[in-house]
C-alpha cells in the first residue's frame, strides 16, 4: 500500500469511461471537441468500502462485467435452468439453530448478493427486514418477513439519488420507535471539472437515506445527508503562463446508522449516521505542455449527521475524530492543521446511542506504522449533547491489525478489524473486532471483545471469543444486544475445513455483560465456548469472480424472543457457476416443508396430485422421483404449490418423491407402485411358462 504505487495517477485518454450500471458492458461517450480528458486513479481506493474498491478495479459485476465472468455464465445459466438448490444434498444442522434459508433470489445473469444487514421491528419481533447489495439491480434491495424469517418477500429496490449513477453499497437498515424503517447507503455520482483546457470528471458520493412507511416494501423517499465534491483552489499563473494550484477530490464512505433516544426529547428518536470523509489533494504539475495532478496528501475524518424528523432534514456534518493526514512525498506540517502520519488512515466508524441519549462513535486508526500492518487502535468518542460536539476520544483497544486479505483466501478482509459497537440497557458499551493473535503467527484473525461500564472512560482488556485451538481464520464479527441485556456475537470461521478455506458461521453469547461467554443447551447436555450456526459451508472462491469479495460485513439482530443472523453464502456455487446468496438462520426452529400426494398408491403412469406447504414464496419447485426430476412447479405467495403429475413406470413398491425449491428447502413423501416393471416381468414369465406348458401338452398329444 505504499505511495510509490501512485507515481502516475492520471492516464491521458480520448474518451470518458461511463459507468453502465446493469449493462453487460461499459459504454463510452466521445469527449468534448478539442479537449483532453483524464481517467482518475485515486490512492484512497484501497481504504474505501468494498464495492467502491471493486468499481475502481473493474471487478464490479453491475458497473462493468468482470473478466472471467463470461466463462462462468454457461454454468450459471445451466444451474439456474435446473435449480441449484436441489443439488445441495446434505446439510449438517447446528445444535440449536434453525435450518438455513437462502433469502435472496436472482433477477439477472449476475447471481450475487452480499453485505447483508438485518433489523427487527421493536413492536413486532416477527417483522424482520434484510438489506443487501444485489448485483442484478442498480440500487440496493430489501427483503421483508412477517413470520420471524420463515418466509421472505422481495426483492424491493430502495433506489438511489436522482442524477447519480447508482448505489455504492454499504446498506444499513434500522427501525425507529414508530415502526418506520430506514436504509443508509452510498449513492455514487460524477462531478466534472476543468484545469485550464483539460477536461476531467471524478466519482463523488452522497450518504443517502431512504425511508419506508410500509415496513420495507416501498421506498419513495431518498435524500442526501452530505455530499463530497471536487475543489480547485490557489489557482495562479506562473511566469511561463501555466496554471498552477491545488485540486482536492472528496469521497464519503462507509456509512453506518443507528436510531435511538433523542438527547433533547426522550419521547422521540433521533437518527445518527456516521461516515468517513476521504479527501485527496493534488498539485497541478506539467509533463511538457500537458498538466498532470500529483498527489500530496490523503486526509480522513470520521463525521456524523443527525435527524430528529424522521430523516427529512439533517444537521451539518460534525467531525467526530481528528483529521488524519497521510502524506505522499514531503509535506510541510506547518501548512495544514491536523495530525500527520506518513502511512495512516481512519476507517469503519460506528455509532451507538445509550438509553439516555448519549452518543458514542468508534473507529479504526491504522496508526503510523502502516495501514493493514503493524499495530492498530480502536478509538471511541462520546457526545453528551446529541452529537453536536464530541469529547476527545479514548483508546478502547490496541491490537495487531489484520491485512487487506488473509493468507488462506483472496477476499477483501480488512474491514474485519473495524469496530462493532453497541450499548446495553444500563448504558454499558460493548465492542467486538478481529485482530491477529500475537501467540499464533500463522493466524490472520481471531475475534476479540472489550467493554466499558463507565461511559467509555476506561475499557477492559481484550478477550478472544472464538474457542478453536488451531490457527483457523475468523472474520466479519457482528454484535447484538437484546433488550434483556444479553450479548450475541456471530462471525465467519474456517475451522471445519481441513484446507482452511470454506467457512461456516459461528456464534457465542453472554448473559452477564461479557464476563463469561459460551453456549449451553441444558436439555441436550451441550456446553461449548461457541457453536456452529450454518448447515452448509461456503467457499469464497466460488462466491465471486476470483473470490475477491464477500462484502465487508454480516448481520445479527436480537429481540427478547430470538436471535436472527444473515450472511453471504456460496453453497449453491459448489454445484454450478459463481453464486453468492444471503442466508438466514435463527434460534427458534422453523416448520419444515411438507408435501402430500393423492392418491398415494397406484400403477405406473397414473396421474396424481402433489401439494406442498412451508416452502419459500414465488420460487420454482423441482419434483423428483428417486434421482430423476419429473416435474416443475412454482410456489405462491404463501409458499404453497399444487401440481398434477404422471407417475413414471417403476418397480413395484414404495418410491421416494422429493420436492426442492431453488434455495434447497426439501420435503419428502412416497408413492406405492402397485403395478410396475417387476409386475410386467412376472406376467411375462408366467405367460412364457404357460406357452411352454401348452406346447408340451400339444407335443404329448401328437
């Protein structure tokens, strides 16, 4: 990640590359006559959110189809044609979690969804909403359940800002106390600018908030809370007649949202959104007669905005953190305020609100020894006036920072180190993150927990939550605090794979404010430090082109009744092309799909009626007799289907009939064949015996 990678930041080209969200190929528009144009490569890209990083590398499936995706397309289409779910023949359920459901569906040739976030309605714990990136759409999408996650309706597009190009990802969903639901995300646009005769344009972004008044089905309102911009300053003409000056290009990244008690009025909620403001500064220099931009500095600042009217209006941005400046080349520290570091950035801000309306924000500081290497710090700042001002931050933890990607897999991983901050019912502060364990040199990530019981003034020593004894990778931790104060943590974990690549979802909990952790089922005599949730492993190399991207986070939400989890899941890709779905599980068991057949016995070739219940709504159903698919049906909005089929001619006896939906849900029944191949063979043998006997009788008569 050294600055030497960015000696030349601009490539002179003759066309401006336009983002073609949802198109098979990126389009190109002619540049204005007699003007040069520039393609910008921003040195901040590696530190920004995953989808923005993918866009810059040309690996985003929606903005430009990645190289190598076409080779996988025939396998993807073949998988979709026959239904990939029924090719998952075996599942190993966790000891106390429901069967896994695949929530998302495919609406394009890019069968990838990622970055799920989940929220539960405080008035109705069975009303759940999941937001995600879906590469079949230009905007983020949501799915809604009113039965605690047993069935899902969607996708519902949340939109992006008018005149922008599309969504930049990072969807975060939350309910307020009235039951309205909000989504925060990045909306990506273009800002054009000129340096003398040279024309260019840069990606810019807004932190967008969409609002739904019907529980997450429609999103008619979306506004910008803050927007980055391009600024040209200190322009002057040098003695040779050339334009000199400074260009700054901003980008707003990694939004996170929380809804909680308003400090000024305890009878209403306030919405708080944090994000990181990246600002890259360039000096105008010349190569012969052509102007170029030379990077001098990258600054990062964690900011916050607040709304008290349901997201209609927002405060001006407040700087929560200091501005950290990463220099390229020599920078005179006396010319600009802030903290200077030669290789330092801030990222991953997360807000939380306690019951009294105090606001806390945590973030990652990569420190001066290099980003994604060496030692990192997690800082937490407190506001006692509803986010108007913040006290100086306190260091909550110092740890070995995780790298950009783990050594055992190619996916983007650095966001595992970003803090996940939550508050308890008595104002406790809880925080989890991933760090490199100092005692395991070949382990790139364990999950750590710290807490504060004095409003963030002091913090406990870190403790590891994952209970494995080997150097398996743990990543993307998420934390939820239930209304009763219990703590719930999930993460991705490769311990069950001998080659340390496929991951499962693991979970642990605490009922004593984090003093002790573990998982116990008294009825079954199960007592473990943590436990597996997923019932089928995921291979990141099959989830996304080149295995580059699982997202930057998973999601967990806890109510008094249940704990609900969502994650990026690639099980369908084991038997076809690239495929990544959003999977869901909960603590409460789910009704299994059921299937009935009438009549349940008869001859081969008979027509029978098959009915199914408790499947996912609006999905294809594949009906199999033994190992052959004999019919296809489709469920209605209630997850039911009915089909008339003809029973193939088989042998006499019981025949197993299976019905699978596209996400792998399975139901079994049987049909008893009273007359089949065996009976025909028996009749044939009897007939031949009678013929031979008759011939014998005729021979004797002669």
